[in-house]
C-alpha cells in the first residue's frame, strides 16, 4: 500500500472517530436534556391541562373520537404529520427524516366502564365511564414526548413513529393497528404503564416474560327449571355450575407444572332470581392466564372439557364461548433482551441507576404483547407514588388517581428511548429510501 493511501486512510479514520465521539457525547446527554425540557413549567403545565381534559371526557375502546380529535389538534399545533384513522380512532404520528430506521413509541387511549368515585375539579363528566387505568396519562406523556422531540427534531437520525392506540382494555386495539400495516417498517417499539405503588422517579421492568397471556371464557349451563321444593322434577344447573367451578380449580392445582405460573378464575356467576325456583340455566365466566402459548392452549382445551364434562355428570348441557371476537386472546408480554439493555442505560442516565428496578413477572396482561409478537418491543412501569403526599389506589379502582408530577419522567423516557435508539442502532439498519406517508 502506497504512502498516500495510508495517509488518506488515516485521515478518513480520524474523521470517523471524531464523528463517533461527538455522537457518543450527544447520545449520553439526550436523557438529561429531554428531562430538563419536560420539567420546564411551560411544558409540564401544558401536559397537565391535556390530561385533565381527557380525564373529564373518558371514552371506551374504539369510541375514543374526542380523545383522537384532541391528539390530532395537538399534533397539528406542533406541526407533526400523522395518519388517521388507523384502527377506527387511532392516530399514527411521524417525526424525523421520514427514512429508516423507524422506531415506535406507543400510548393507549381508552377508558373503563366504571363510575369515578374521586371528588375533584376534573372528575369524569360521563356517568359510568372513567380513566381508571391511567391511559389519559399515557396519551399525555406521548404528546409530551412529541413536544420534546419536535424541539430536537434535527437530531433525530431516522423516523420516530408515535402510536396512539385505541381499545387496550380487552379490545385488542394493538392487533388492529398491526393489521392496518401501519408499523411495517418499525424495528423496535416502546411502551409504558403508570404504576401507582412505585415511587415517582423510579421505573421497573425485566428482560423476557413480563406479563401473562390472557383469555376469557363464558359458559351457559342448561338444566331444567322447576319448583325448588320438588328437585326430583328439575335438573339443577346451579349445582352443576358449582361443581364445574370446583373442578376448574383443579386444573392449576393438579394438572399444571407448579413452576409454570397459571391462573383460572371464575369471576361471573349468574342464574336464578327467586328463593324457591330452580332456574333453567346458569351463566358462568372468567379469565385464564399463562406465560407460554402452549400452556395457554392446553388450558383453554381443558377448560372446555371440564365445563362440558362436569355439567354432563349433573345431567346438564353446557356450551363454552372463548369470546374470540369481543375479547381476543392476549399473548404474553415478552421484553426483548437487547432493548432491556438499552432501557437500563437510558433510564439509568435519566433517573439514576438506583432508580431502575428489576421486577417480577405479573399475571396481568397487556395488548402491547401483540406488537412484541412481530416487532422487538419493550414495556416498562413508570412509578408515580409520592408517599409523603398520599398513597395511591391500584389501577381499575374507582378511587384511582394520577400523580401528574410523573409526566415529565414518562415523556422524557419515551423521547429518550426512541431518539437514542436511532442514534445507537442506525448503523445496523440498512437505509431504505421511503416516503413514510405511503409506507407507514
Ligand atoms: Zn387497565
Ligand atoms: Zn392500562
């Protein structure tokens, strides 16, 4: 190799080395920079106002029309382009270059069919509907992330996809977003959930299985109604249903591997209305949970066998419905190992390494799992409890409250995870020239 080629190689090497140093230092400054921006009262108060507006007008799955309108209005104000409608009420925003790599950050939008019992200025104005799972906060923090990222859009080395998703609470909105093809080029996705019993400024998650797969069932057990004092002329579905429930409890205790966590719960029992009448039929229903798909399918099969078989012992007929349409099976939420390392680094820079906790898997479930079946994904819990002020009730409680001071952390985490991901991983992903309006 000639002298001049060596010289030019050395120059090229130094040029790249210098670029790398600059990008490394700017990379580690992203989390603090973003958090400081989000903590700015102008930004944090803006988030609080958005959240209170959404909280006052809770909407159930696939009915989030006003929430969706509010999101689009804020994206318009920020000058962020988006696609709408996706999965009925969903909104997908785009920021950055419009080119690969693509990384997504997601928030769910729906409320629950329950009455809010917290008396405060911004209480739900819709009787029987409430944001009791914090999805109003999730939407707010994703908008907060959008605001942060807009301010630093020139630094985005790829495209950040903002996923405002409908119908998390049993409606499988995530699946509908995927079916729309909206996330086809996305190489990683991040999501969070507020955690009312974890201190504010802390986060928790783990690599691998985090939340269980979940399914529902409903069974109608039919006998023959009649006078309660002449049981020999009836076929009693109440007794049959009672035996079914007891037998279902043997599935986990006697058939499951004790080291493979599973749950079967019968939470619904409806039948009869009088003290002296044996009803014609009884309806029971419940949920079942497991961490592995095979275990889940096995459980599903045995639930059906036990219900029909045990009902027959009592001379009843039974039909079992797994509600595949209304309440589709949620797969287990399984976090990607590389994204776990990325999360620990970014959250550690943003909050301090001692604030990033490892958590045990939970039997709860999340439809974020649908994304993780096709895209490497990462889901984590965002603490919001300030014990010196008050203890917060768990999610789905009518007394559930949000600590709005957690918003800057959630917004900055979303923004930092996505922006740093693009910085770190852009070299590994082939650059595809695409117009994101068409492709995504
Ligand atoms: Zn929920
Ligand atoms: Zn939730």
